[in-house]
């Protein structure tokens, strides 16, 4: 893959980047087309704390316990702790745990816990969200009738696929309880998601290039699939090459999703606007233009594309782009 950029002298340059692995190569390795069926039923809501304690006890001998700075076997102490503490410790353990087989019985216990937690979270249907055309009747955004803008927790959105803003290792966030979308999605989906990402990266044999995307199943998320993309890291004002890379990320997500026939709704997060530093007000018009261009080239492929934001500042940036001068500067 070749990315063009403008040098400090103003001349166009090209930079060769390695191509990412296409879905056809890893599709069967992660059983992408097989519906996920948990090994056990969700725990009854009134017994969830009991199941969390059981999961902690089963994971007590896992090597990852030491990565939390805990003594071997000390998870049993947390298994009897208050519900909030026990669930936070379990989530932290799964966050730092590398991919690989779980201790005997732990997979069933986690399926019961994660299934119950999914049932306790409210679910929002992507198709029931108002379109941008309905919310912004005077916008010049040309894909307004085919898209929606929604602020909320993407792990509660019932779309066929959701987008995760990943890092180049593509294995998720390893910082316990870190408030990033990568951590939120992996925590809600469960450890199989990291295992799938590890399988893909082993086949690829190199870090995930910026502006590309991978697809896995969503496991315990309400969405059946997760699209993982690496957006540009920006320090200061974005350059034209950063805008190209951000556009490539959105385009890659839509391209990969289009390869799975059953995906009709897709939720795109605000790629790179969090810890990766892309200014929100400059990222929103890039995202809108990328989505509109793709939908124009593939009419009817998706029933709804949802632009999903979590922070108020991201929502404000999109609203400004949809209703202000930003529309005239490239959104339409």
C-alpha cells in the first residue's frame, strides 16, 4: 500500500507501507462466519455476584494474577468481597491477561457472568435511531438520510458491527480499568476477542498498519462483529497525511464490513480523537466526508451507518460540522 503525503517543502512524497492481511486469509482461523454460542446460559441476575466469585476462584492460579501485583491465590479474598470490588478485580484481571487458554472451568464461569452483564445493560437498536436528516433537517450532509449520530456506550448498541479504535498490536488495552473504547469493547466481549485478534496478528506477522481494519466476532456484545482499526496518532495540528490516514481507517472499516453479507448496520466510533490526539473539530468533517464518499460508491450496501460518540466534545464537533460552515468546507 502506498500513502502520499506532503513534505515540509510542499512537494508530494510517497511512503510505502505494508499491506494488512485481508479477511479471506484469517476468516476460517477465527470461525468468523459461525454464530457465537456461549458454553453456558447467562447467570441469573440475582445470583450474578455468586458467579463472579466463582470466576475469580477459578482464575486464582492464572499467571496473570501476578501482573496485578497480587499474591497467588489472593483472588479468593476478592471473591468474597463486595460486588463492585469483585467485578472490578475480575475486569482488571481479564484486561492484563494475555491471550491463551483459560484455567479449567473458567470459560464457563465467564460466559455466565458476561452473558448476565449483557442482559443488565440497556440495548439500543441502530435501526431505531433517528437519521441525521431527521435530526438536522437543514444540513447539507449528502449522506444524512443513510446515517445517524448517536452519543452513548457503544457496547450497548445493537448494530451488526461496531468499530473499535485499536492500537497497532491489535490485542486490546492492557491497562486495568482504563477508560478507553478498546478496553470497554474487550471487557464486554470477553477474552475470546483477544484470542481472535492474537490469531490474526500471528498470521499477519507484523503490527497492524495505520488506516487498515480487521474483523472478528463480537461474542458477548450485542453486535455480532467488531471491526478493529488503527487510526493516526496526532501530536498538535493534523497534517494532510493524517487526514488521509483517518479517511483510510473509516474506508477500511466499511470495506471489510461489506465483505460480510449479513452486516447491514455498522456503528463507527470517533477514531483517533481520544488518546491518539486527533483534534475533534478537525476529525468530524473528515469522518463525515469519508462515510458519504463510501456510501455514494456503494449505494444500498448498508441500511444504516451510525456515527457513535461517547464524549460531549465529540458530539459537539459533529453537530458543528453538520450544521455549520464545516459542511461547506468538505462535508457535503
